[in-house]
C-alpha cells in the first residue's frame, strides 16, 4: 500500500509504501531515494531524537517513525519493509489512524512462523529528572501514562489502557500530535515543525486549542500512549507487561527500549502459540543474539 504526505519537521513531500517481508526480517525502512539503503527499526539504530524518534544506520536516517511503528506493532505486523523517497515519514493527520487504514486496506498475512513475545518477570525502571518510566509483570500489554504541564488548559492527564488491536484502533490511534502555540516559534527557529499545521497537529493556545475540536477530552495523554507504543516497537518483540510512564518523551522511551533488552534477566521470550488464550505455561525460549 502507498500513501503520500509531508514530513512534520522537514516539511518535505514524501511517498511511503508498505511491502510484505519474510519472517525474521522485522520492520525495516528503505530509502528509495538513496538506492534502497535500509535502516532496521531497532534499538541499535536509534538516531536523532528531536521532538520525534529518528533511526540511523551509518549516514542513512529516517525520522518521525513513531506513529507508523505504533500502528504496525498494534496491528500485529512483525515483518514489513517501509519504503520512503525522503528522510521523514509523512505526518498525515498527526495521528496513527491513516496508517491503520492503509494496513487494513492492504490486509495482513499470517506467516508460518511462531511469533515471540518479550514477557517481563521483574520490574525494570528508568528515571531522568522528573521523568519516569517502568515496566512491571502483567499477563497483558498495558500502558499507564500520565502527563503534567504548567498550562491552564493542560495540567494533568492520566490514562490506563490494555492494548489490543481493537483498543488501539478505537482509543489511541486517532489521537493527534500536540504542541503549545508558544513553542511553535522556537521549533521553527530550530528548523523543526516546518510541515506543521492545524491539519496535522493540535495547537494549544492560551485560551483554547486552535483547532476546531479535540477528538477526545484527553487526546493529549492518549497521544503520549501512541508515542510510547511506537517507541517500544524498537524492542523488536511485542512486550507483555504493564508499562507505566510519567512525563516521558521520545528520548526517555527509546532509552528505556534499549534498557529493557539489556536487562535480559528480567524477561524471557515466549512463543506466541502459548500466549494466545491458552492457560498453558508459556515456554521459555533461548534469547537470540542481538542483531546488528
Ligand atoms: Zn507523536
């Protein structure tokens, strides 16, 4: 499937295509404008984090991957090649819903290979100043997110959700990127948000949002859940655990994704056939070597 749009930060036009990939290939970005050079979506290739998550391999980069990654992992896509003809994933409407639509239109093929999940057995946590993120054992992938800003219209929001394909599509995917009006000029001075507009971001002014309406009363915290789900895709396996984050951002999320893989005594890889609806004990599998 193919779609076209502009990059939120670069403002550049871009065409994106999703192509089937064989088992074990994971999610890979391919720069068609650079002769097909590829960047895998994993913690070994985290690139620039500037109000968005970037990936990099050698000099090849792909920016603002998080909303697409959130849609892919939430809809059960483990293997896909994402082709781009520009460095930044299109922002579309600022949410993940356009990507959900694309994936639904394309259809999903179940491959003849077991899916492996990363099941957390012991808590893992990371604190950076007033930002915190942790994951705790749970039988499902759940996210609790809380945000706090010093703004009269957005002080504190918190939400817990058990992530399934359906709950993601209905409750999380439509939530859009947001920013504060007073930050827009700073972002532009730094060469960011060049493609930003009220068509693809919620902008919070002093007296209200500049857009016509919010999609949810708590659209902001829902978007933070969307972001962390996308950033957690860099772990490389669907995670089974309860992720709890407070005031995080892409730098914290992606550092934490790498930390989870490093703390390998805190989790095991389990076969998906033992996870789906069965009460059999999940079989522990050997941990594969880190891919490069
Ligand atoms: Zn986002």
